[in-house]
C-alpha cells in the first residue's frame, strides 16, 4: 500500500484514534485480515467472523510488527475505531485508488472470471507491475484488500467482481471505479438467487454503467445478453468473440491432442497466432477478452499473442492437469461449477481423452434454485452425448438426478454410478481407474471434490509433475 499515517487513515475512514500515542506512525506494510500475515508496518483489520473475532488477535498483531489496527472497538493497542469495518476498508481502498490514478480493469461474468483475470494480469505484466485479485477474492472484503496492495510502482490494477444480488457490483465499482470493464457472459450460476438470466444480466451490467465516458466496455459478442449491454454505457465498446463483427476475434480455432486450443487472433490493427497452455476450448473466449484489454492499454498484437501463449494457470483447482507415472491424467477443476462451466469441462475432457478412457467425476452444482434438477439431468445427458466413458455423480438428490439423466439419455448401466460422497468416489476410482485413463473432477466448491483429485494424486506428483 502507499504510505499513510494512522492519523490519515482515521481521517479517511471517519474513525477515532484509540490508544494511539503518535498518530504520525506510518503504515508501510500490507493491509491484512489474518494476524499470521502481519509484516513490519502492516495495518491489521479486525473482523468479527463466524469462528473467530479478529479483535482478540489485535495485540498479537501489533506485537508482530503491525503499525496499528482498524477495528470496531478499542483493543488496547494503537487502533482506528470505526462503526463499520467493511465500509472503512472500502473507503481506504477508494482513497488509495483515486490517489494513485492507476488504470483499473474490472471484470465480471457468470463463469470464467478467475481464469480470465489471471490471463489479463499475466499479459499486462509485460507492460509493467500489475496488481490483481488473488484467487476469487472478489467481494466487498477481498476487492479492497487487493486494491490496497497497489503502490506507486503499480502500472495496472485488475479486479474481479462477483455479484450475490442486484446492486452488489454497483457497490464494488463505487469502491474501485474502473476505466475498463469486461463482461464475459451471463449464465445460470446463482440463478436460484437472482431468479433468472435477465436478472443476472441486469446485475452484471452494473459494471458497464459505472464506466466513465472516456472508458471502455469489453463485451462478449457471442452472448446476446452481454452484447446488449452496449446500450447501458457511455463508454466506448469493443466486442470480442468468434462473431464476424467482433473487433477482437478468433479464427481457425483448433485443439491439440491434449485439448489445448490454438487460434488466429485478429484485431483491427493486425493478427497473430496464439497457442494456449490452458486446457479447453472455452479459454479461447477468455483469451480474447484479455487481448482486447491489452490492446486498449497499448500492447502490440504480436506481443499480446506471445504473452497469451506463455500464460499459465495461477489459481488452484481450475483445470489443473497432472499426469501420474502410470499414465493416468487427473484434471482437477473442483473449485466451482455451474451448468456452463460443467459443459466446458466435459468438452475439454473429451478433447484430452481421444483414444483413452474418460471419467467424469461430477458433484452437485449449487444455487440453481428451481432449475437444479433439470440442469443436473442435462449435464448427465451431455456426458452420454459426448461419449464420456464413465460418469460418477457425487452427492445427494441433485447428483442422483445427473445419473438419471445419463441413464435416460443412453440407457447407461455400468457406465454411470451415483455415490454419496467424496470418500465413496475415491474408493471406487482407486479400484477401477486403469493406466492411461483421464479423470475429470468438478463440482461446486461446497462439495469438496478436490479431495478426490488429491487422493488420486497422493504419492504420484513426485513421479510426474503438472503439465
């Protein structure tokens, strides 16, 4: 973070100094919410959580080197006490972002946000130091914490924005106003909370509404609900995708034997060949979004293509591909799932498994509301249509419905099975997976299917590393 005194932080947040002999003491280290991450000069932010109260760790944080604490009550050590710690953290982020004036890129979408954010960040690093959202910390706490990592050396700030309800993205853009806004897609993730795709589009479009007139909206030409958002912004718009009218588009898309895409990147200022290290054709769209952002920030097309071709996976459990010594390939995509990302992962599995036996170990997709059973049924049916060799549906009623969909689509018997939990899936796979098989593991985060991938790889990663 840029250097600020505790007194300045009190003024910015509207807080009151407590137990603070010298308000001129400066915060020179990172802003943290975990006392174990304190570094000399840090600001420790004390939240009251479900399992622990950060105020109980305030004294220890200062003893470990923190310059002070942002808290909702006095803690016996130098602190800025505020009524609402979340709001104060946001106000601090807003001040820092405004003071730096760093070009800020924000992106949202129903799926692919984290992978695309990672791509954008890796490409922009070629232009200068870039601060970006770690993992999926895209809410009212994670977003300001990321923004506060920026300092005077930061050239670009790339922030992922999630939406739990209408108005959430509007709030986030108020904390960290973007100059470039990227909307990837409008799918059915969280449809149970929003009530329909039109309502999701309304919420996602809050990002482009927040853009200034001299900003840029980067919109997916292949998604009608995203394309329509051009009417909701005063900023310029750039379309990306495979549509003929997309300014940044992919042509001649193809997959190699491992399911990694290559394509020709075509823009108004030239074209270049891209060969991604990522797995699955769905990453083509993500790469195009990254290309559109980089082009806006002055990067030549050939450098964009090179940077995209060099980029890898930064966030865990997202299409992590590891090959065991016996030739079994494990695809750990267990961080999260929705109908769109499930379909993309299944297509990637089939592309990777040409000539090999393929396993789809799929858990339940959360927050689908009344559409849940139908969507799980559709995923099971798609597994059959794609000729996946084995389907293992993991979980409760929704997972059982996935297996029913597979059975009804192709009269699958031994090719599909329903198990109650991750441990049962592990026992099944340990018995039946053979050398050379490809195993995809995917589910909503709460299901915890990463345990399946980890069990399959236990003792094997030292023998054969991730591809």
